[in-house]
C-alpha cells in the first residue's frame, strides 16, 4: 500500500521522467540552434530525430505545427515567413533563441572559398569592422565519407570580430554586401574544402548513372584503402609524437573520393530552406576542363534536385589568373575551364558568374584580394536572385564580323561603355586559316572592339584573355572586367583524344 505522500512523490518522479524523456529523445538538427537564420518567403522545413511514435510540436511566431516521429525521424514545414527577429523557435519543451528570418546562402567549393578573412588583404581592418549582429555564420566541419550522414556538429555564430576571422572571406564579403543592400538578416553556411574536385560534391547515384563519370566511382575502393592505410600510419605517428613530447604531424590528405564531401558536408544540410548557393571551385578540375562542361551543370542540377526546392539561384566565381603560362600562345587548360564555367550560364537557369581574372596572383593560387570577388557575387545575386536591374557582369562577347584584315567584335553587358584600364587594350590574339595565334592590336570604338595583326592578313578567329595568367584590361565603365572568350570552336587541349 502506497501512502499519499509516497504516491505524490512517485507521480512527481514519473512526470519528471516523461519531461526528461521528451528533452532527451526529441532532438532538432544542428542547423536549428540558437542564433540561426530561417529563409524568408518560402515554406521552411524543420526536422530532427526522436523516438518512433513521439509527438513533436514546433511553434514559431504564431505558427504551431505537429507531427509524430516515424523511423526515428520527424519533419514539419512552417508557412512562409517575413524577414525579422530575433524570435524564439520552440520544439516541444526546447527553446531555440535569437532566431532571425532573412536570406540564407550556402558558400561552397574549394580553397578559394574556404580562404579565411584573416588571410586576406587588410585583414586587421576588415575583422575589426565586422560588427554585423544581423549576419550569422555557420561552418560545416570537414567530413568525407562513403555514405550520406544525417547531422553535423556545429553551431551558428553572430558575425563579430571574434567569430569572423576563420570564416570564408568570399562568403563574408558577399553576405556583408547583400545585408547592406537588402537590409535583412543574412545567414551564411560555409562548407568549402581546399583542393576538392567537383565530383566530390555530387551524389553517388548521379555519378554511377553517367558513364562519363563512372571512372571516378570505380576508383573509390582503392582510394579509401590508400586513405585508411595513411590514417593508421598517422595515428601511430601521433602517438609516437606524444610519447616523445614533439609536435604531432599533420593528418594525411584524403584521396578525393567521388561523393565523399557531398555525403559528409552537403547531404546533411538538405532540405534546410535556402535562397541559393555561391561556389568558388574549378582549379582541381582544370586538367579536365572539357569534361567540366558537362560535370559542372550536372552538379548544379544534382544539388537542386536533391534539395527539393526547385531551381534556386546558383552563383559561381570564374577562375582567377594564376601562372605560369604555357609555351604555346592560345592554349591553356585554365582558359578552357573558364570557358566551361561561362557556358554554364547559358545551359543552366538561374546562374550567375563573378570574375576574378584581374585579382589573381602569378605565383599564388590563393589571391588575397577577396573583397572584389564577394562584391561581384553580390551584384550577380541582386540580378539573378532578387531581380534588380543593374550592370552585374563585365562585357561578354556576342558576335564578330571580319572586315578585310580586321575583326569587329560586339559585346553584351557593355554597360555605360567599354574602356581599357591602364593604357592600350591588351590580351587579344588573332589567327587565320593556319590556326596559328598571333598577338593583336585592339582598340575600342563605341561598344565594339576592333582587332587586327600585321601577321594575319585574313583573320578568321579571335581569343581574349586565353591564358592561365593573361595580361588583359578590357572593362565596362562600371569597373567590371570582360569575360575571357574565343570566337572559334577548334579542338580543346583537354578534350579526349580520338
């Protein structure tokens, strides 16, 4: 027989167990944490894990949505939200505080996107001025794995001189410019990894189903075996260094397995509501530029399909100048990679490109001047994502006409007019039927460029900035550099040999 006193105590303990059970079993995804930014204007998925059969109720800014967990998972969708905050997001008894609603962008790619603010020009000043509490930063830890993971271990941080130094410089400059222009909260999710090729960021099934990429998938077991062996050696070296009291060695670089970064760093973000993505990558694919013509658009389609949010804006940076150049004028794998990026604009909807051709460094693949890159991405976003009518691109070749020994070139995105920055026009090559390239003189006439060479009496083709580290200076009067181009369709040096 239980006394009233003991019965009351037992009931209290039972209730506490139920409450603690709710707190323990209902767990939101790591993206749903204090300081987060929710995307405005579209339905917002909120999800996590819980015991099967557990009821989950999500409350936010007057909305309340409930569901029951199945197979250890739950997901609800909030109706479209308006920009603002801070608010509190409640999931059962858990309160997520300091939540903003605004624009969320994923910042991905390889080392030039990963490159931190502390490593850029004027770093000390930029960091000291990075006081933007309405900008929030989220960095996805590096993880390259064979199967998709569901969650990650990271938290949101307010943008401040304390939180921003290690964050993506391009991402920060992009988000800062958007915040100033749109005057709404900005959420930036950084998941870039230095040295990574595009196929590491793609769904395994996409690569498996396409014969052109199958070679990468088939190499996966050997790559993992190599990495596992290297990892074991590294662990032993670390233990020895600890015993000897010396500095432990760096971890071995992973062989780039197909889908590895997609599985570990991209898949767990889906289907978080976003506005779009910015991408700075291509250096690791330059030797396979011809393939990138198909690989890159396929990757974008892959992201959009798996995210389930339609054709969200996808903005990317064209490769910066980097030396040395090849010995044969008019041949460059980097120029061909840039062309593959440019072609993506016309064959993939809602894309935009920012140039970095004029901020490159001859002897360093990581230019420190990242501010123009972020600013140009923000310009592209204002047009592609936010439908603002403005000059957001440098001049782009549109057509040519041969008049005797000279070639007349026409351009789109000439803006207020064309100009040569720093003197006479440079960077043009011309060729005749022999397909031998010669440096050419060029001059601006209105919104056209006239190109000629005394070495080519009957020109048939022109190339501009067609080198790894080109000397080129064509801009529009808005200060945006011209996009490298070629007027010919002659065989590429990175195309498969027949």
